[in-house]
C-alpha cells in the first residue's frame, strides 16, 4: 500500500484509458491483458507485489484463508488482486469481491459486486461469510472515523459468528482503530492463528495486518 501512497496517480489504475465500448464488450481476461501488458498496469502490479506486506498477503495469508474458509469476501480490487481467486478454485462459487468503482470489476472475481462494503447486506444475507479480508480500504476510500466505525459493524453483520476478519491498514493513513476500541463491541482478537493478532513489517513499510474473530451474538 505504501506504493500507492508514493504514487497517488496509481489509485485509479489504467482502466479509464479503455473506451466505454471496449469496457462493455471485451471479455475480462482480454481487458486484463490489455491493461497489464499494453497500457502499463504491469508496472504498478509488479511494484506493489514486491512489498514484504504484499508477499505475506499472497504467499502466506490468502493460501491459509483458502484452505480454511469457503465463503470469503475480499474487499477492494486492483491489478494486483485478481490472481488471488485462483486459490479458491475449489470453492470458486463462494469467493466474492466487492468494489464501488465500476472499472475495478475487471479485477474482480467471478462473483463480483459493484458496490460499497456498506451495502453488502443488500447483496448477501447476514452471517453469510466465513472470512472477510478488508485490506487497504481504510485510508483508501473509507477515511472518516465514523465511516470506519460503521464499516466494522457491517463486517460483523456479514460474518458468521466465529468468522475471521483480516484488516490491513497503514499507520500513516489511519489511526490505530484497535487501540480506539472500534472492534471491541463486535470482535475479539483472533487466537490460534499461525501469526500474532497483529503482524507488522520493517520500515519504510507502514502496513499492518490485524486478525479478529467475530463475537457470538
Ligand atoms: C488501495 S486499493 C486496495 C485493493 C485491495 N483490497 C488490495 O488488497 O490490494 C483500495 C480499493 O478499495 C476500494 N474501496 C474504497 N472504498 C470502498 C468501499 N466503501 N467499499 C469497497 N471497496 C472500497 C477502492 O475502490 C480501491 O479499489
């Protein structure tokens, strides 16, 4: 996520460069190819995927999630997220992505929702997901404290009791919401995972992963 902060122009990725007609008509895999290999998205993808926090997400965290959880919601998509769906081939019908940006659907899963996480209750029943990954969304769209508080409640409602929540955030973009007790009413700190409740990376990375378990009602 540090990369995006250093290069804010990357936030919108290369998708707007494709015409509206191309966006509508081209199959997703062709659009991905054009964006990555012709319009330069590959540079952004490679740049981000070299970060220690990203390597951890792709090589450790998401494979672990995929072996333990079938109904997974991944919030926010980009040119560096689409390959994660491959880990869920076995349970492909249940791996879901969501992003309010229409252009981000190109990087979304077969089950992709164009919408805000705030509206997930309109698309899936309460308690539907075993695991939700909210990585790089606080500070990259959900920025106000009260919106973050409301999102934590939404995540609680969308998860099954005992379900797992992973929150990836940046210390230079977001206050420590755990310290501010935002999660406490709805989640406990996850135990028994291969990693501590909080996983940090050496500077200059500011990325943090926090793991929670949804409280029983
Ligand atoms: C920095 S990117 C992170 C993408 C991805 N989660 C990852 O781990 O790489 C932030 C993404 O969050 C999306 N986003 C912002 N606000 C959102 C919201 N309210 N609901 C869902 N996604 C949101 C943005 O559109 C953008 O695609």
